[in-house]
C-alpha cells in the first residue's frame, strides 16, 4: 500500500548540501536532514522545536515558509561551534492530485539514532550523497535524485510502521486485511467495486469490513474509491495524452458527463480545461 501511494505522489529528489549548521534559516520545500556530528535544535516556529542528536534523521514532508537549524552545545543554542548535516531537498510532483494523501503526513518525521536502528542504515546511505557532490561523475545528478528518493521512502516507511491507529491510508498500512483491499482498490480503480467484493479481498464479512474500513481510514470504502478515482484521473490528465473520455473510462466512469461533473466538484474546474492547457 505504501508503495502504491509513493508511486502515485511521484517523489523526486532535488539538491544536496553538506555544511556546518550554526544558525541557518531555511525557506524551502520538503527537505531531509541527517545529523553527521554535533547536536542541533530545529525551530519550526509557533513553538514547534525538536532536538537532534548525532545520527538523528529529520524529514520535513511539507513546504515550510521558514525554519531554523542551530548548533547546540551543552543543551543551549550556540553560534560558537557548528554541527554538520547532510541536507537534501525533494518534492512530490503529483502533490495537487495527492493532497488528501499528503495531508496525513506529519509536519516533521524525527528518527532518533538512540531509539531506532533504521537511523544507522539511513545515515550510511546518506553518505553516498557526499561522494556524489565531492567527486561528481557522469550521471551524478540522477544518482543524487535516486538516493534522496531512497532516503525519504525509508524514513516514511519507518514512521508509518510506528503509527498504529492513525487514520487515512496510513491506518490501512498496519492492517493486513484492510490493507489488501486498499491495495487492490488503488491498482484497479476502474473496476465496479462493491463493498462486498472488497470485503472478500480482505477476507472479512461485509459488515465487519465496512466498519473496520471506516474506523481505520475515516470514510466509507466507496467514498474513498470515488476520491481515489478522481485523483488518478488528475494524474492522467497531467501526464498522458489521453482524451477526457478515455481518462473517464480508465478510472471507472461509463459517462464522460458524469465524470466531468464529479471532477469539477472536486477540483473546481472541468477536466477539459486541464486537457486544453
């Protein structure tokens, strides 16, 4: 299920930096920070502060208008010495269509080296970024982008594993039965699914499945399917040369008119406008 979501949001790695962090203001899109040495205080504003120890990983999945990274010595912020991070930017290229999925990601993901063995693996992979920026060879930009992808995916996977009873698609990740139904629904949105058919995929009775789906995901199965179909259509209209009628059919609408009405209701404009653009 996580693979389906990450495929859809189209994660793309960007630039990478390795530098001392004395008191650095960032104003950027999503970013990843791996603390190489020293301790860092992250100030996201509005009272949101995190403290990062050596080996800790921080992912900021959403654009932040401004935040600060400061070196910390003996528990106090100090500009006198610098910790060092490997920092990278990334983006979700399909963010507009995937807004409802991305909203469920937290403001920050903090993976502690002291509490999670995944931090060691992530830190080791991040070192490949240093190799590429210090001694670039042909294909370096592609390598950097792919390594950033791997790092962000690993961080999101580590975080999702710890989420337990979270809502939305995240809630489905930890449930084998509902997760099976979600994965099928994501792969085959054009199918004329019924709650009973999804329940059979999950290996549950119809009533038990419907109740569990709402409890985990926060909305009924067919409403979730409706929203996913429109998100998939948004992607196709952006990324493919398909005509509107073919997009409608590919996501499960028999009528182009019905598809256009549903699309306009969700996105505020008809699908033909996107195709004309």
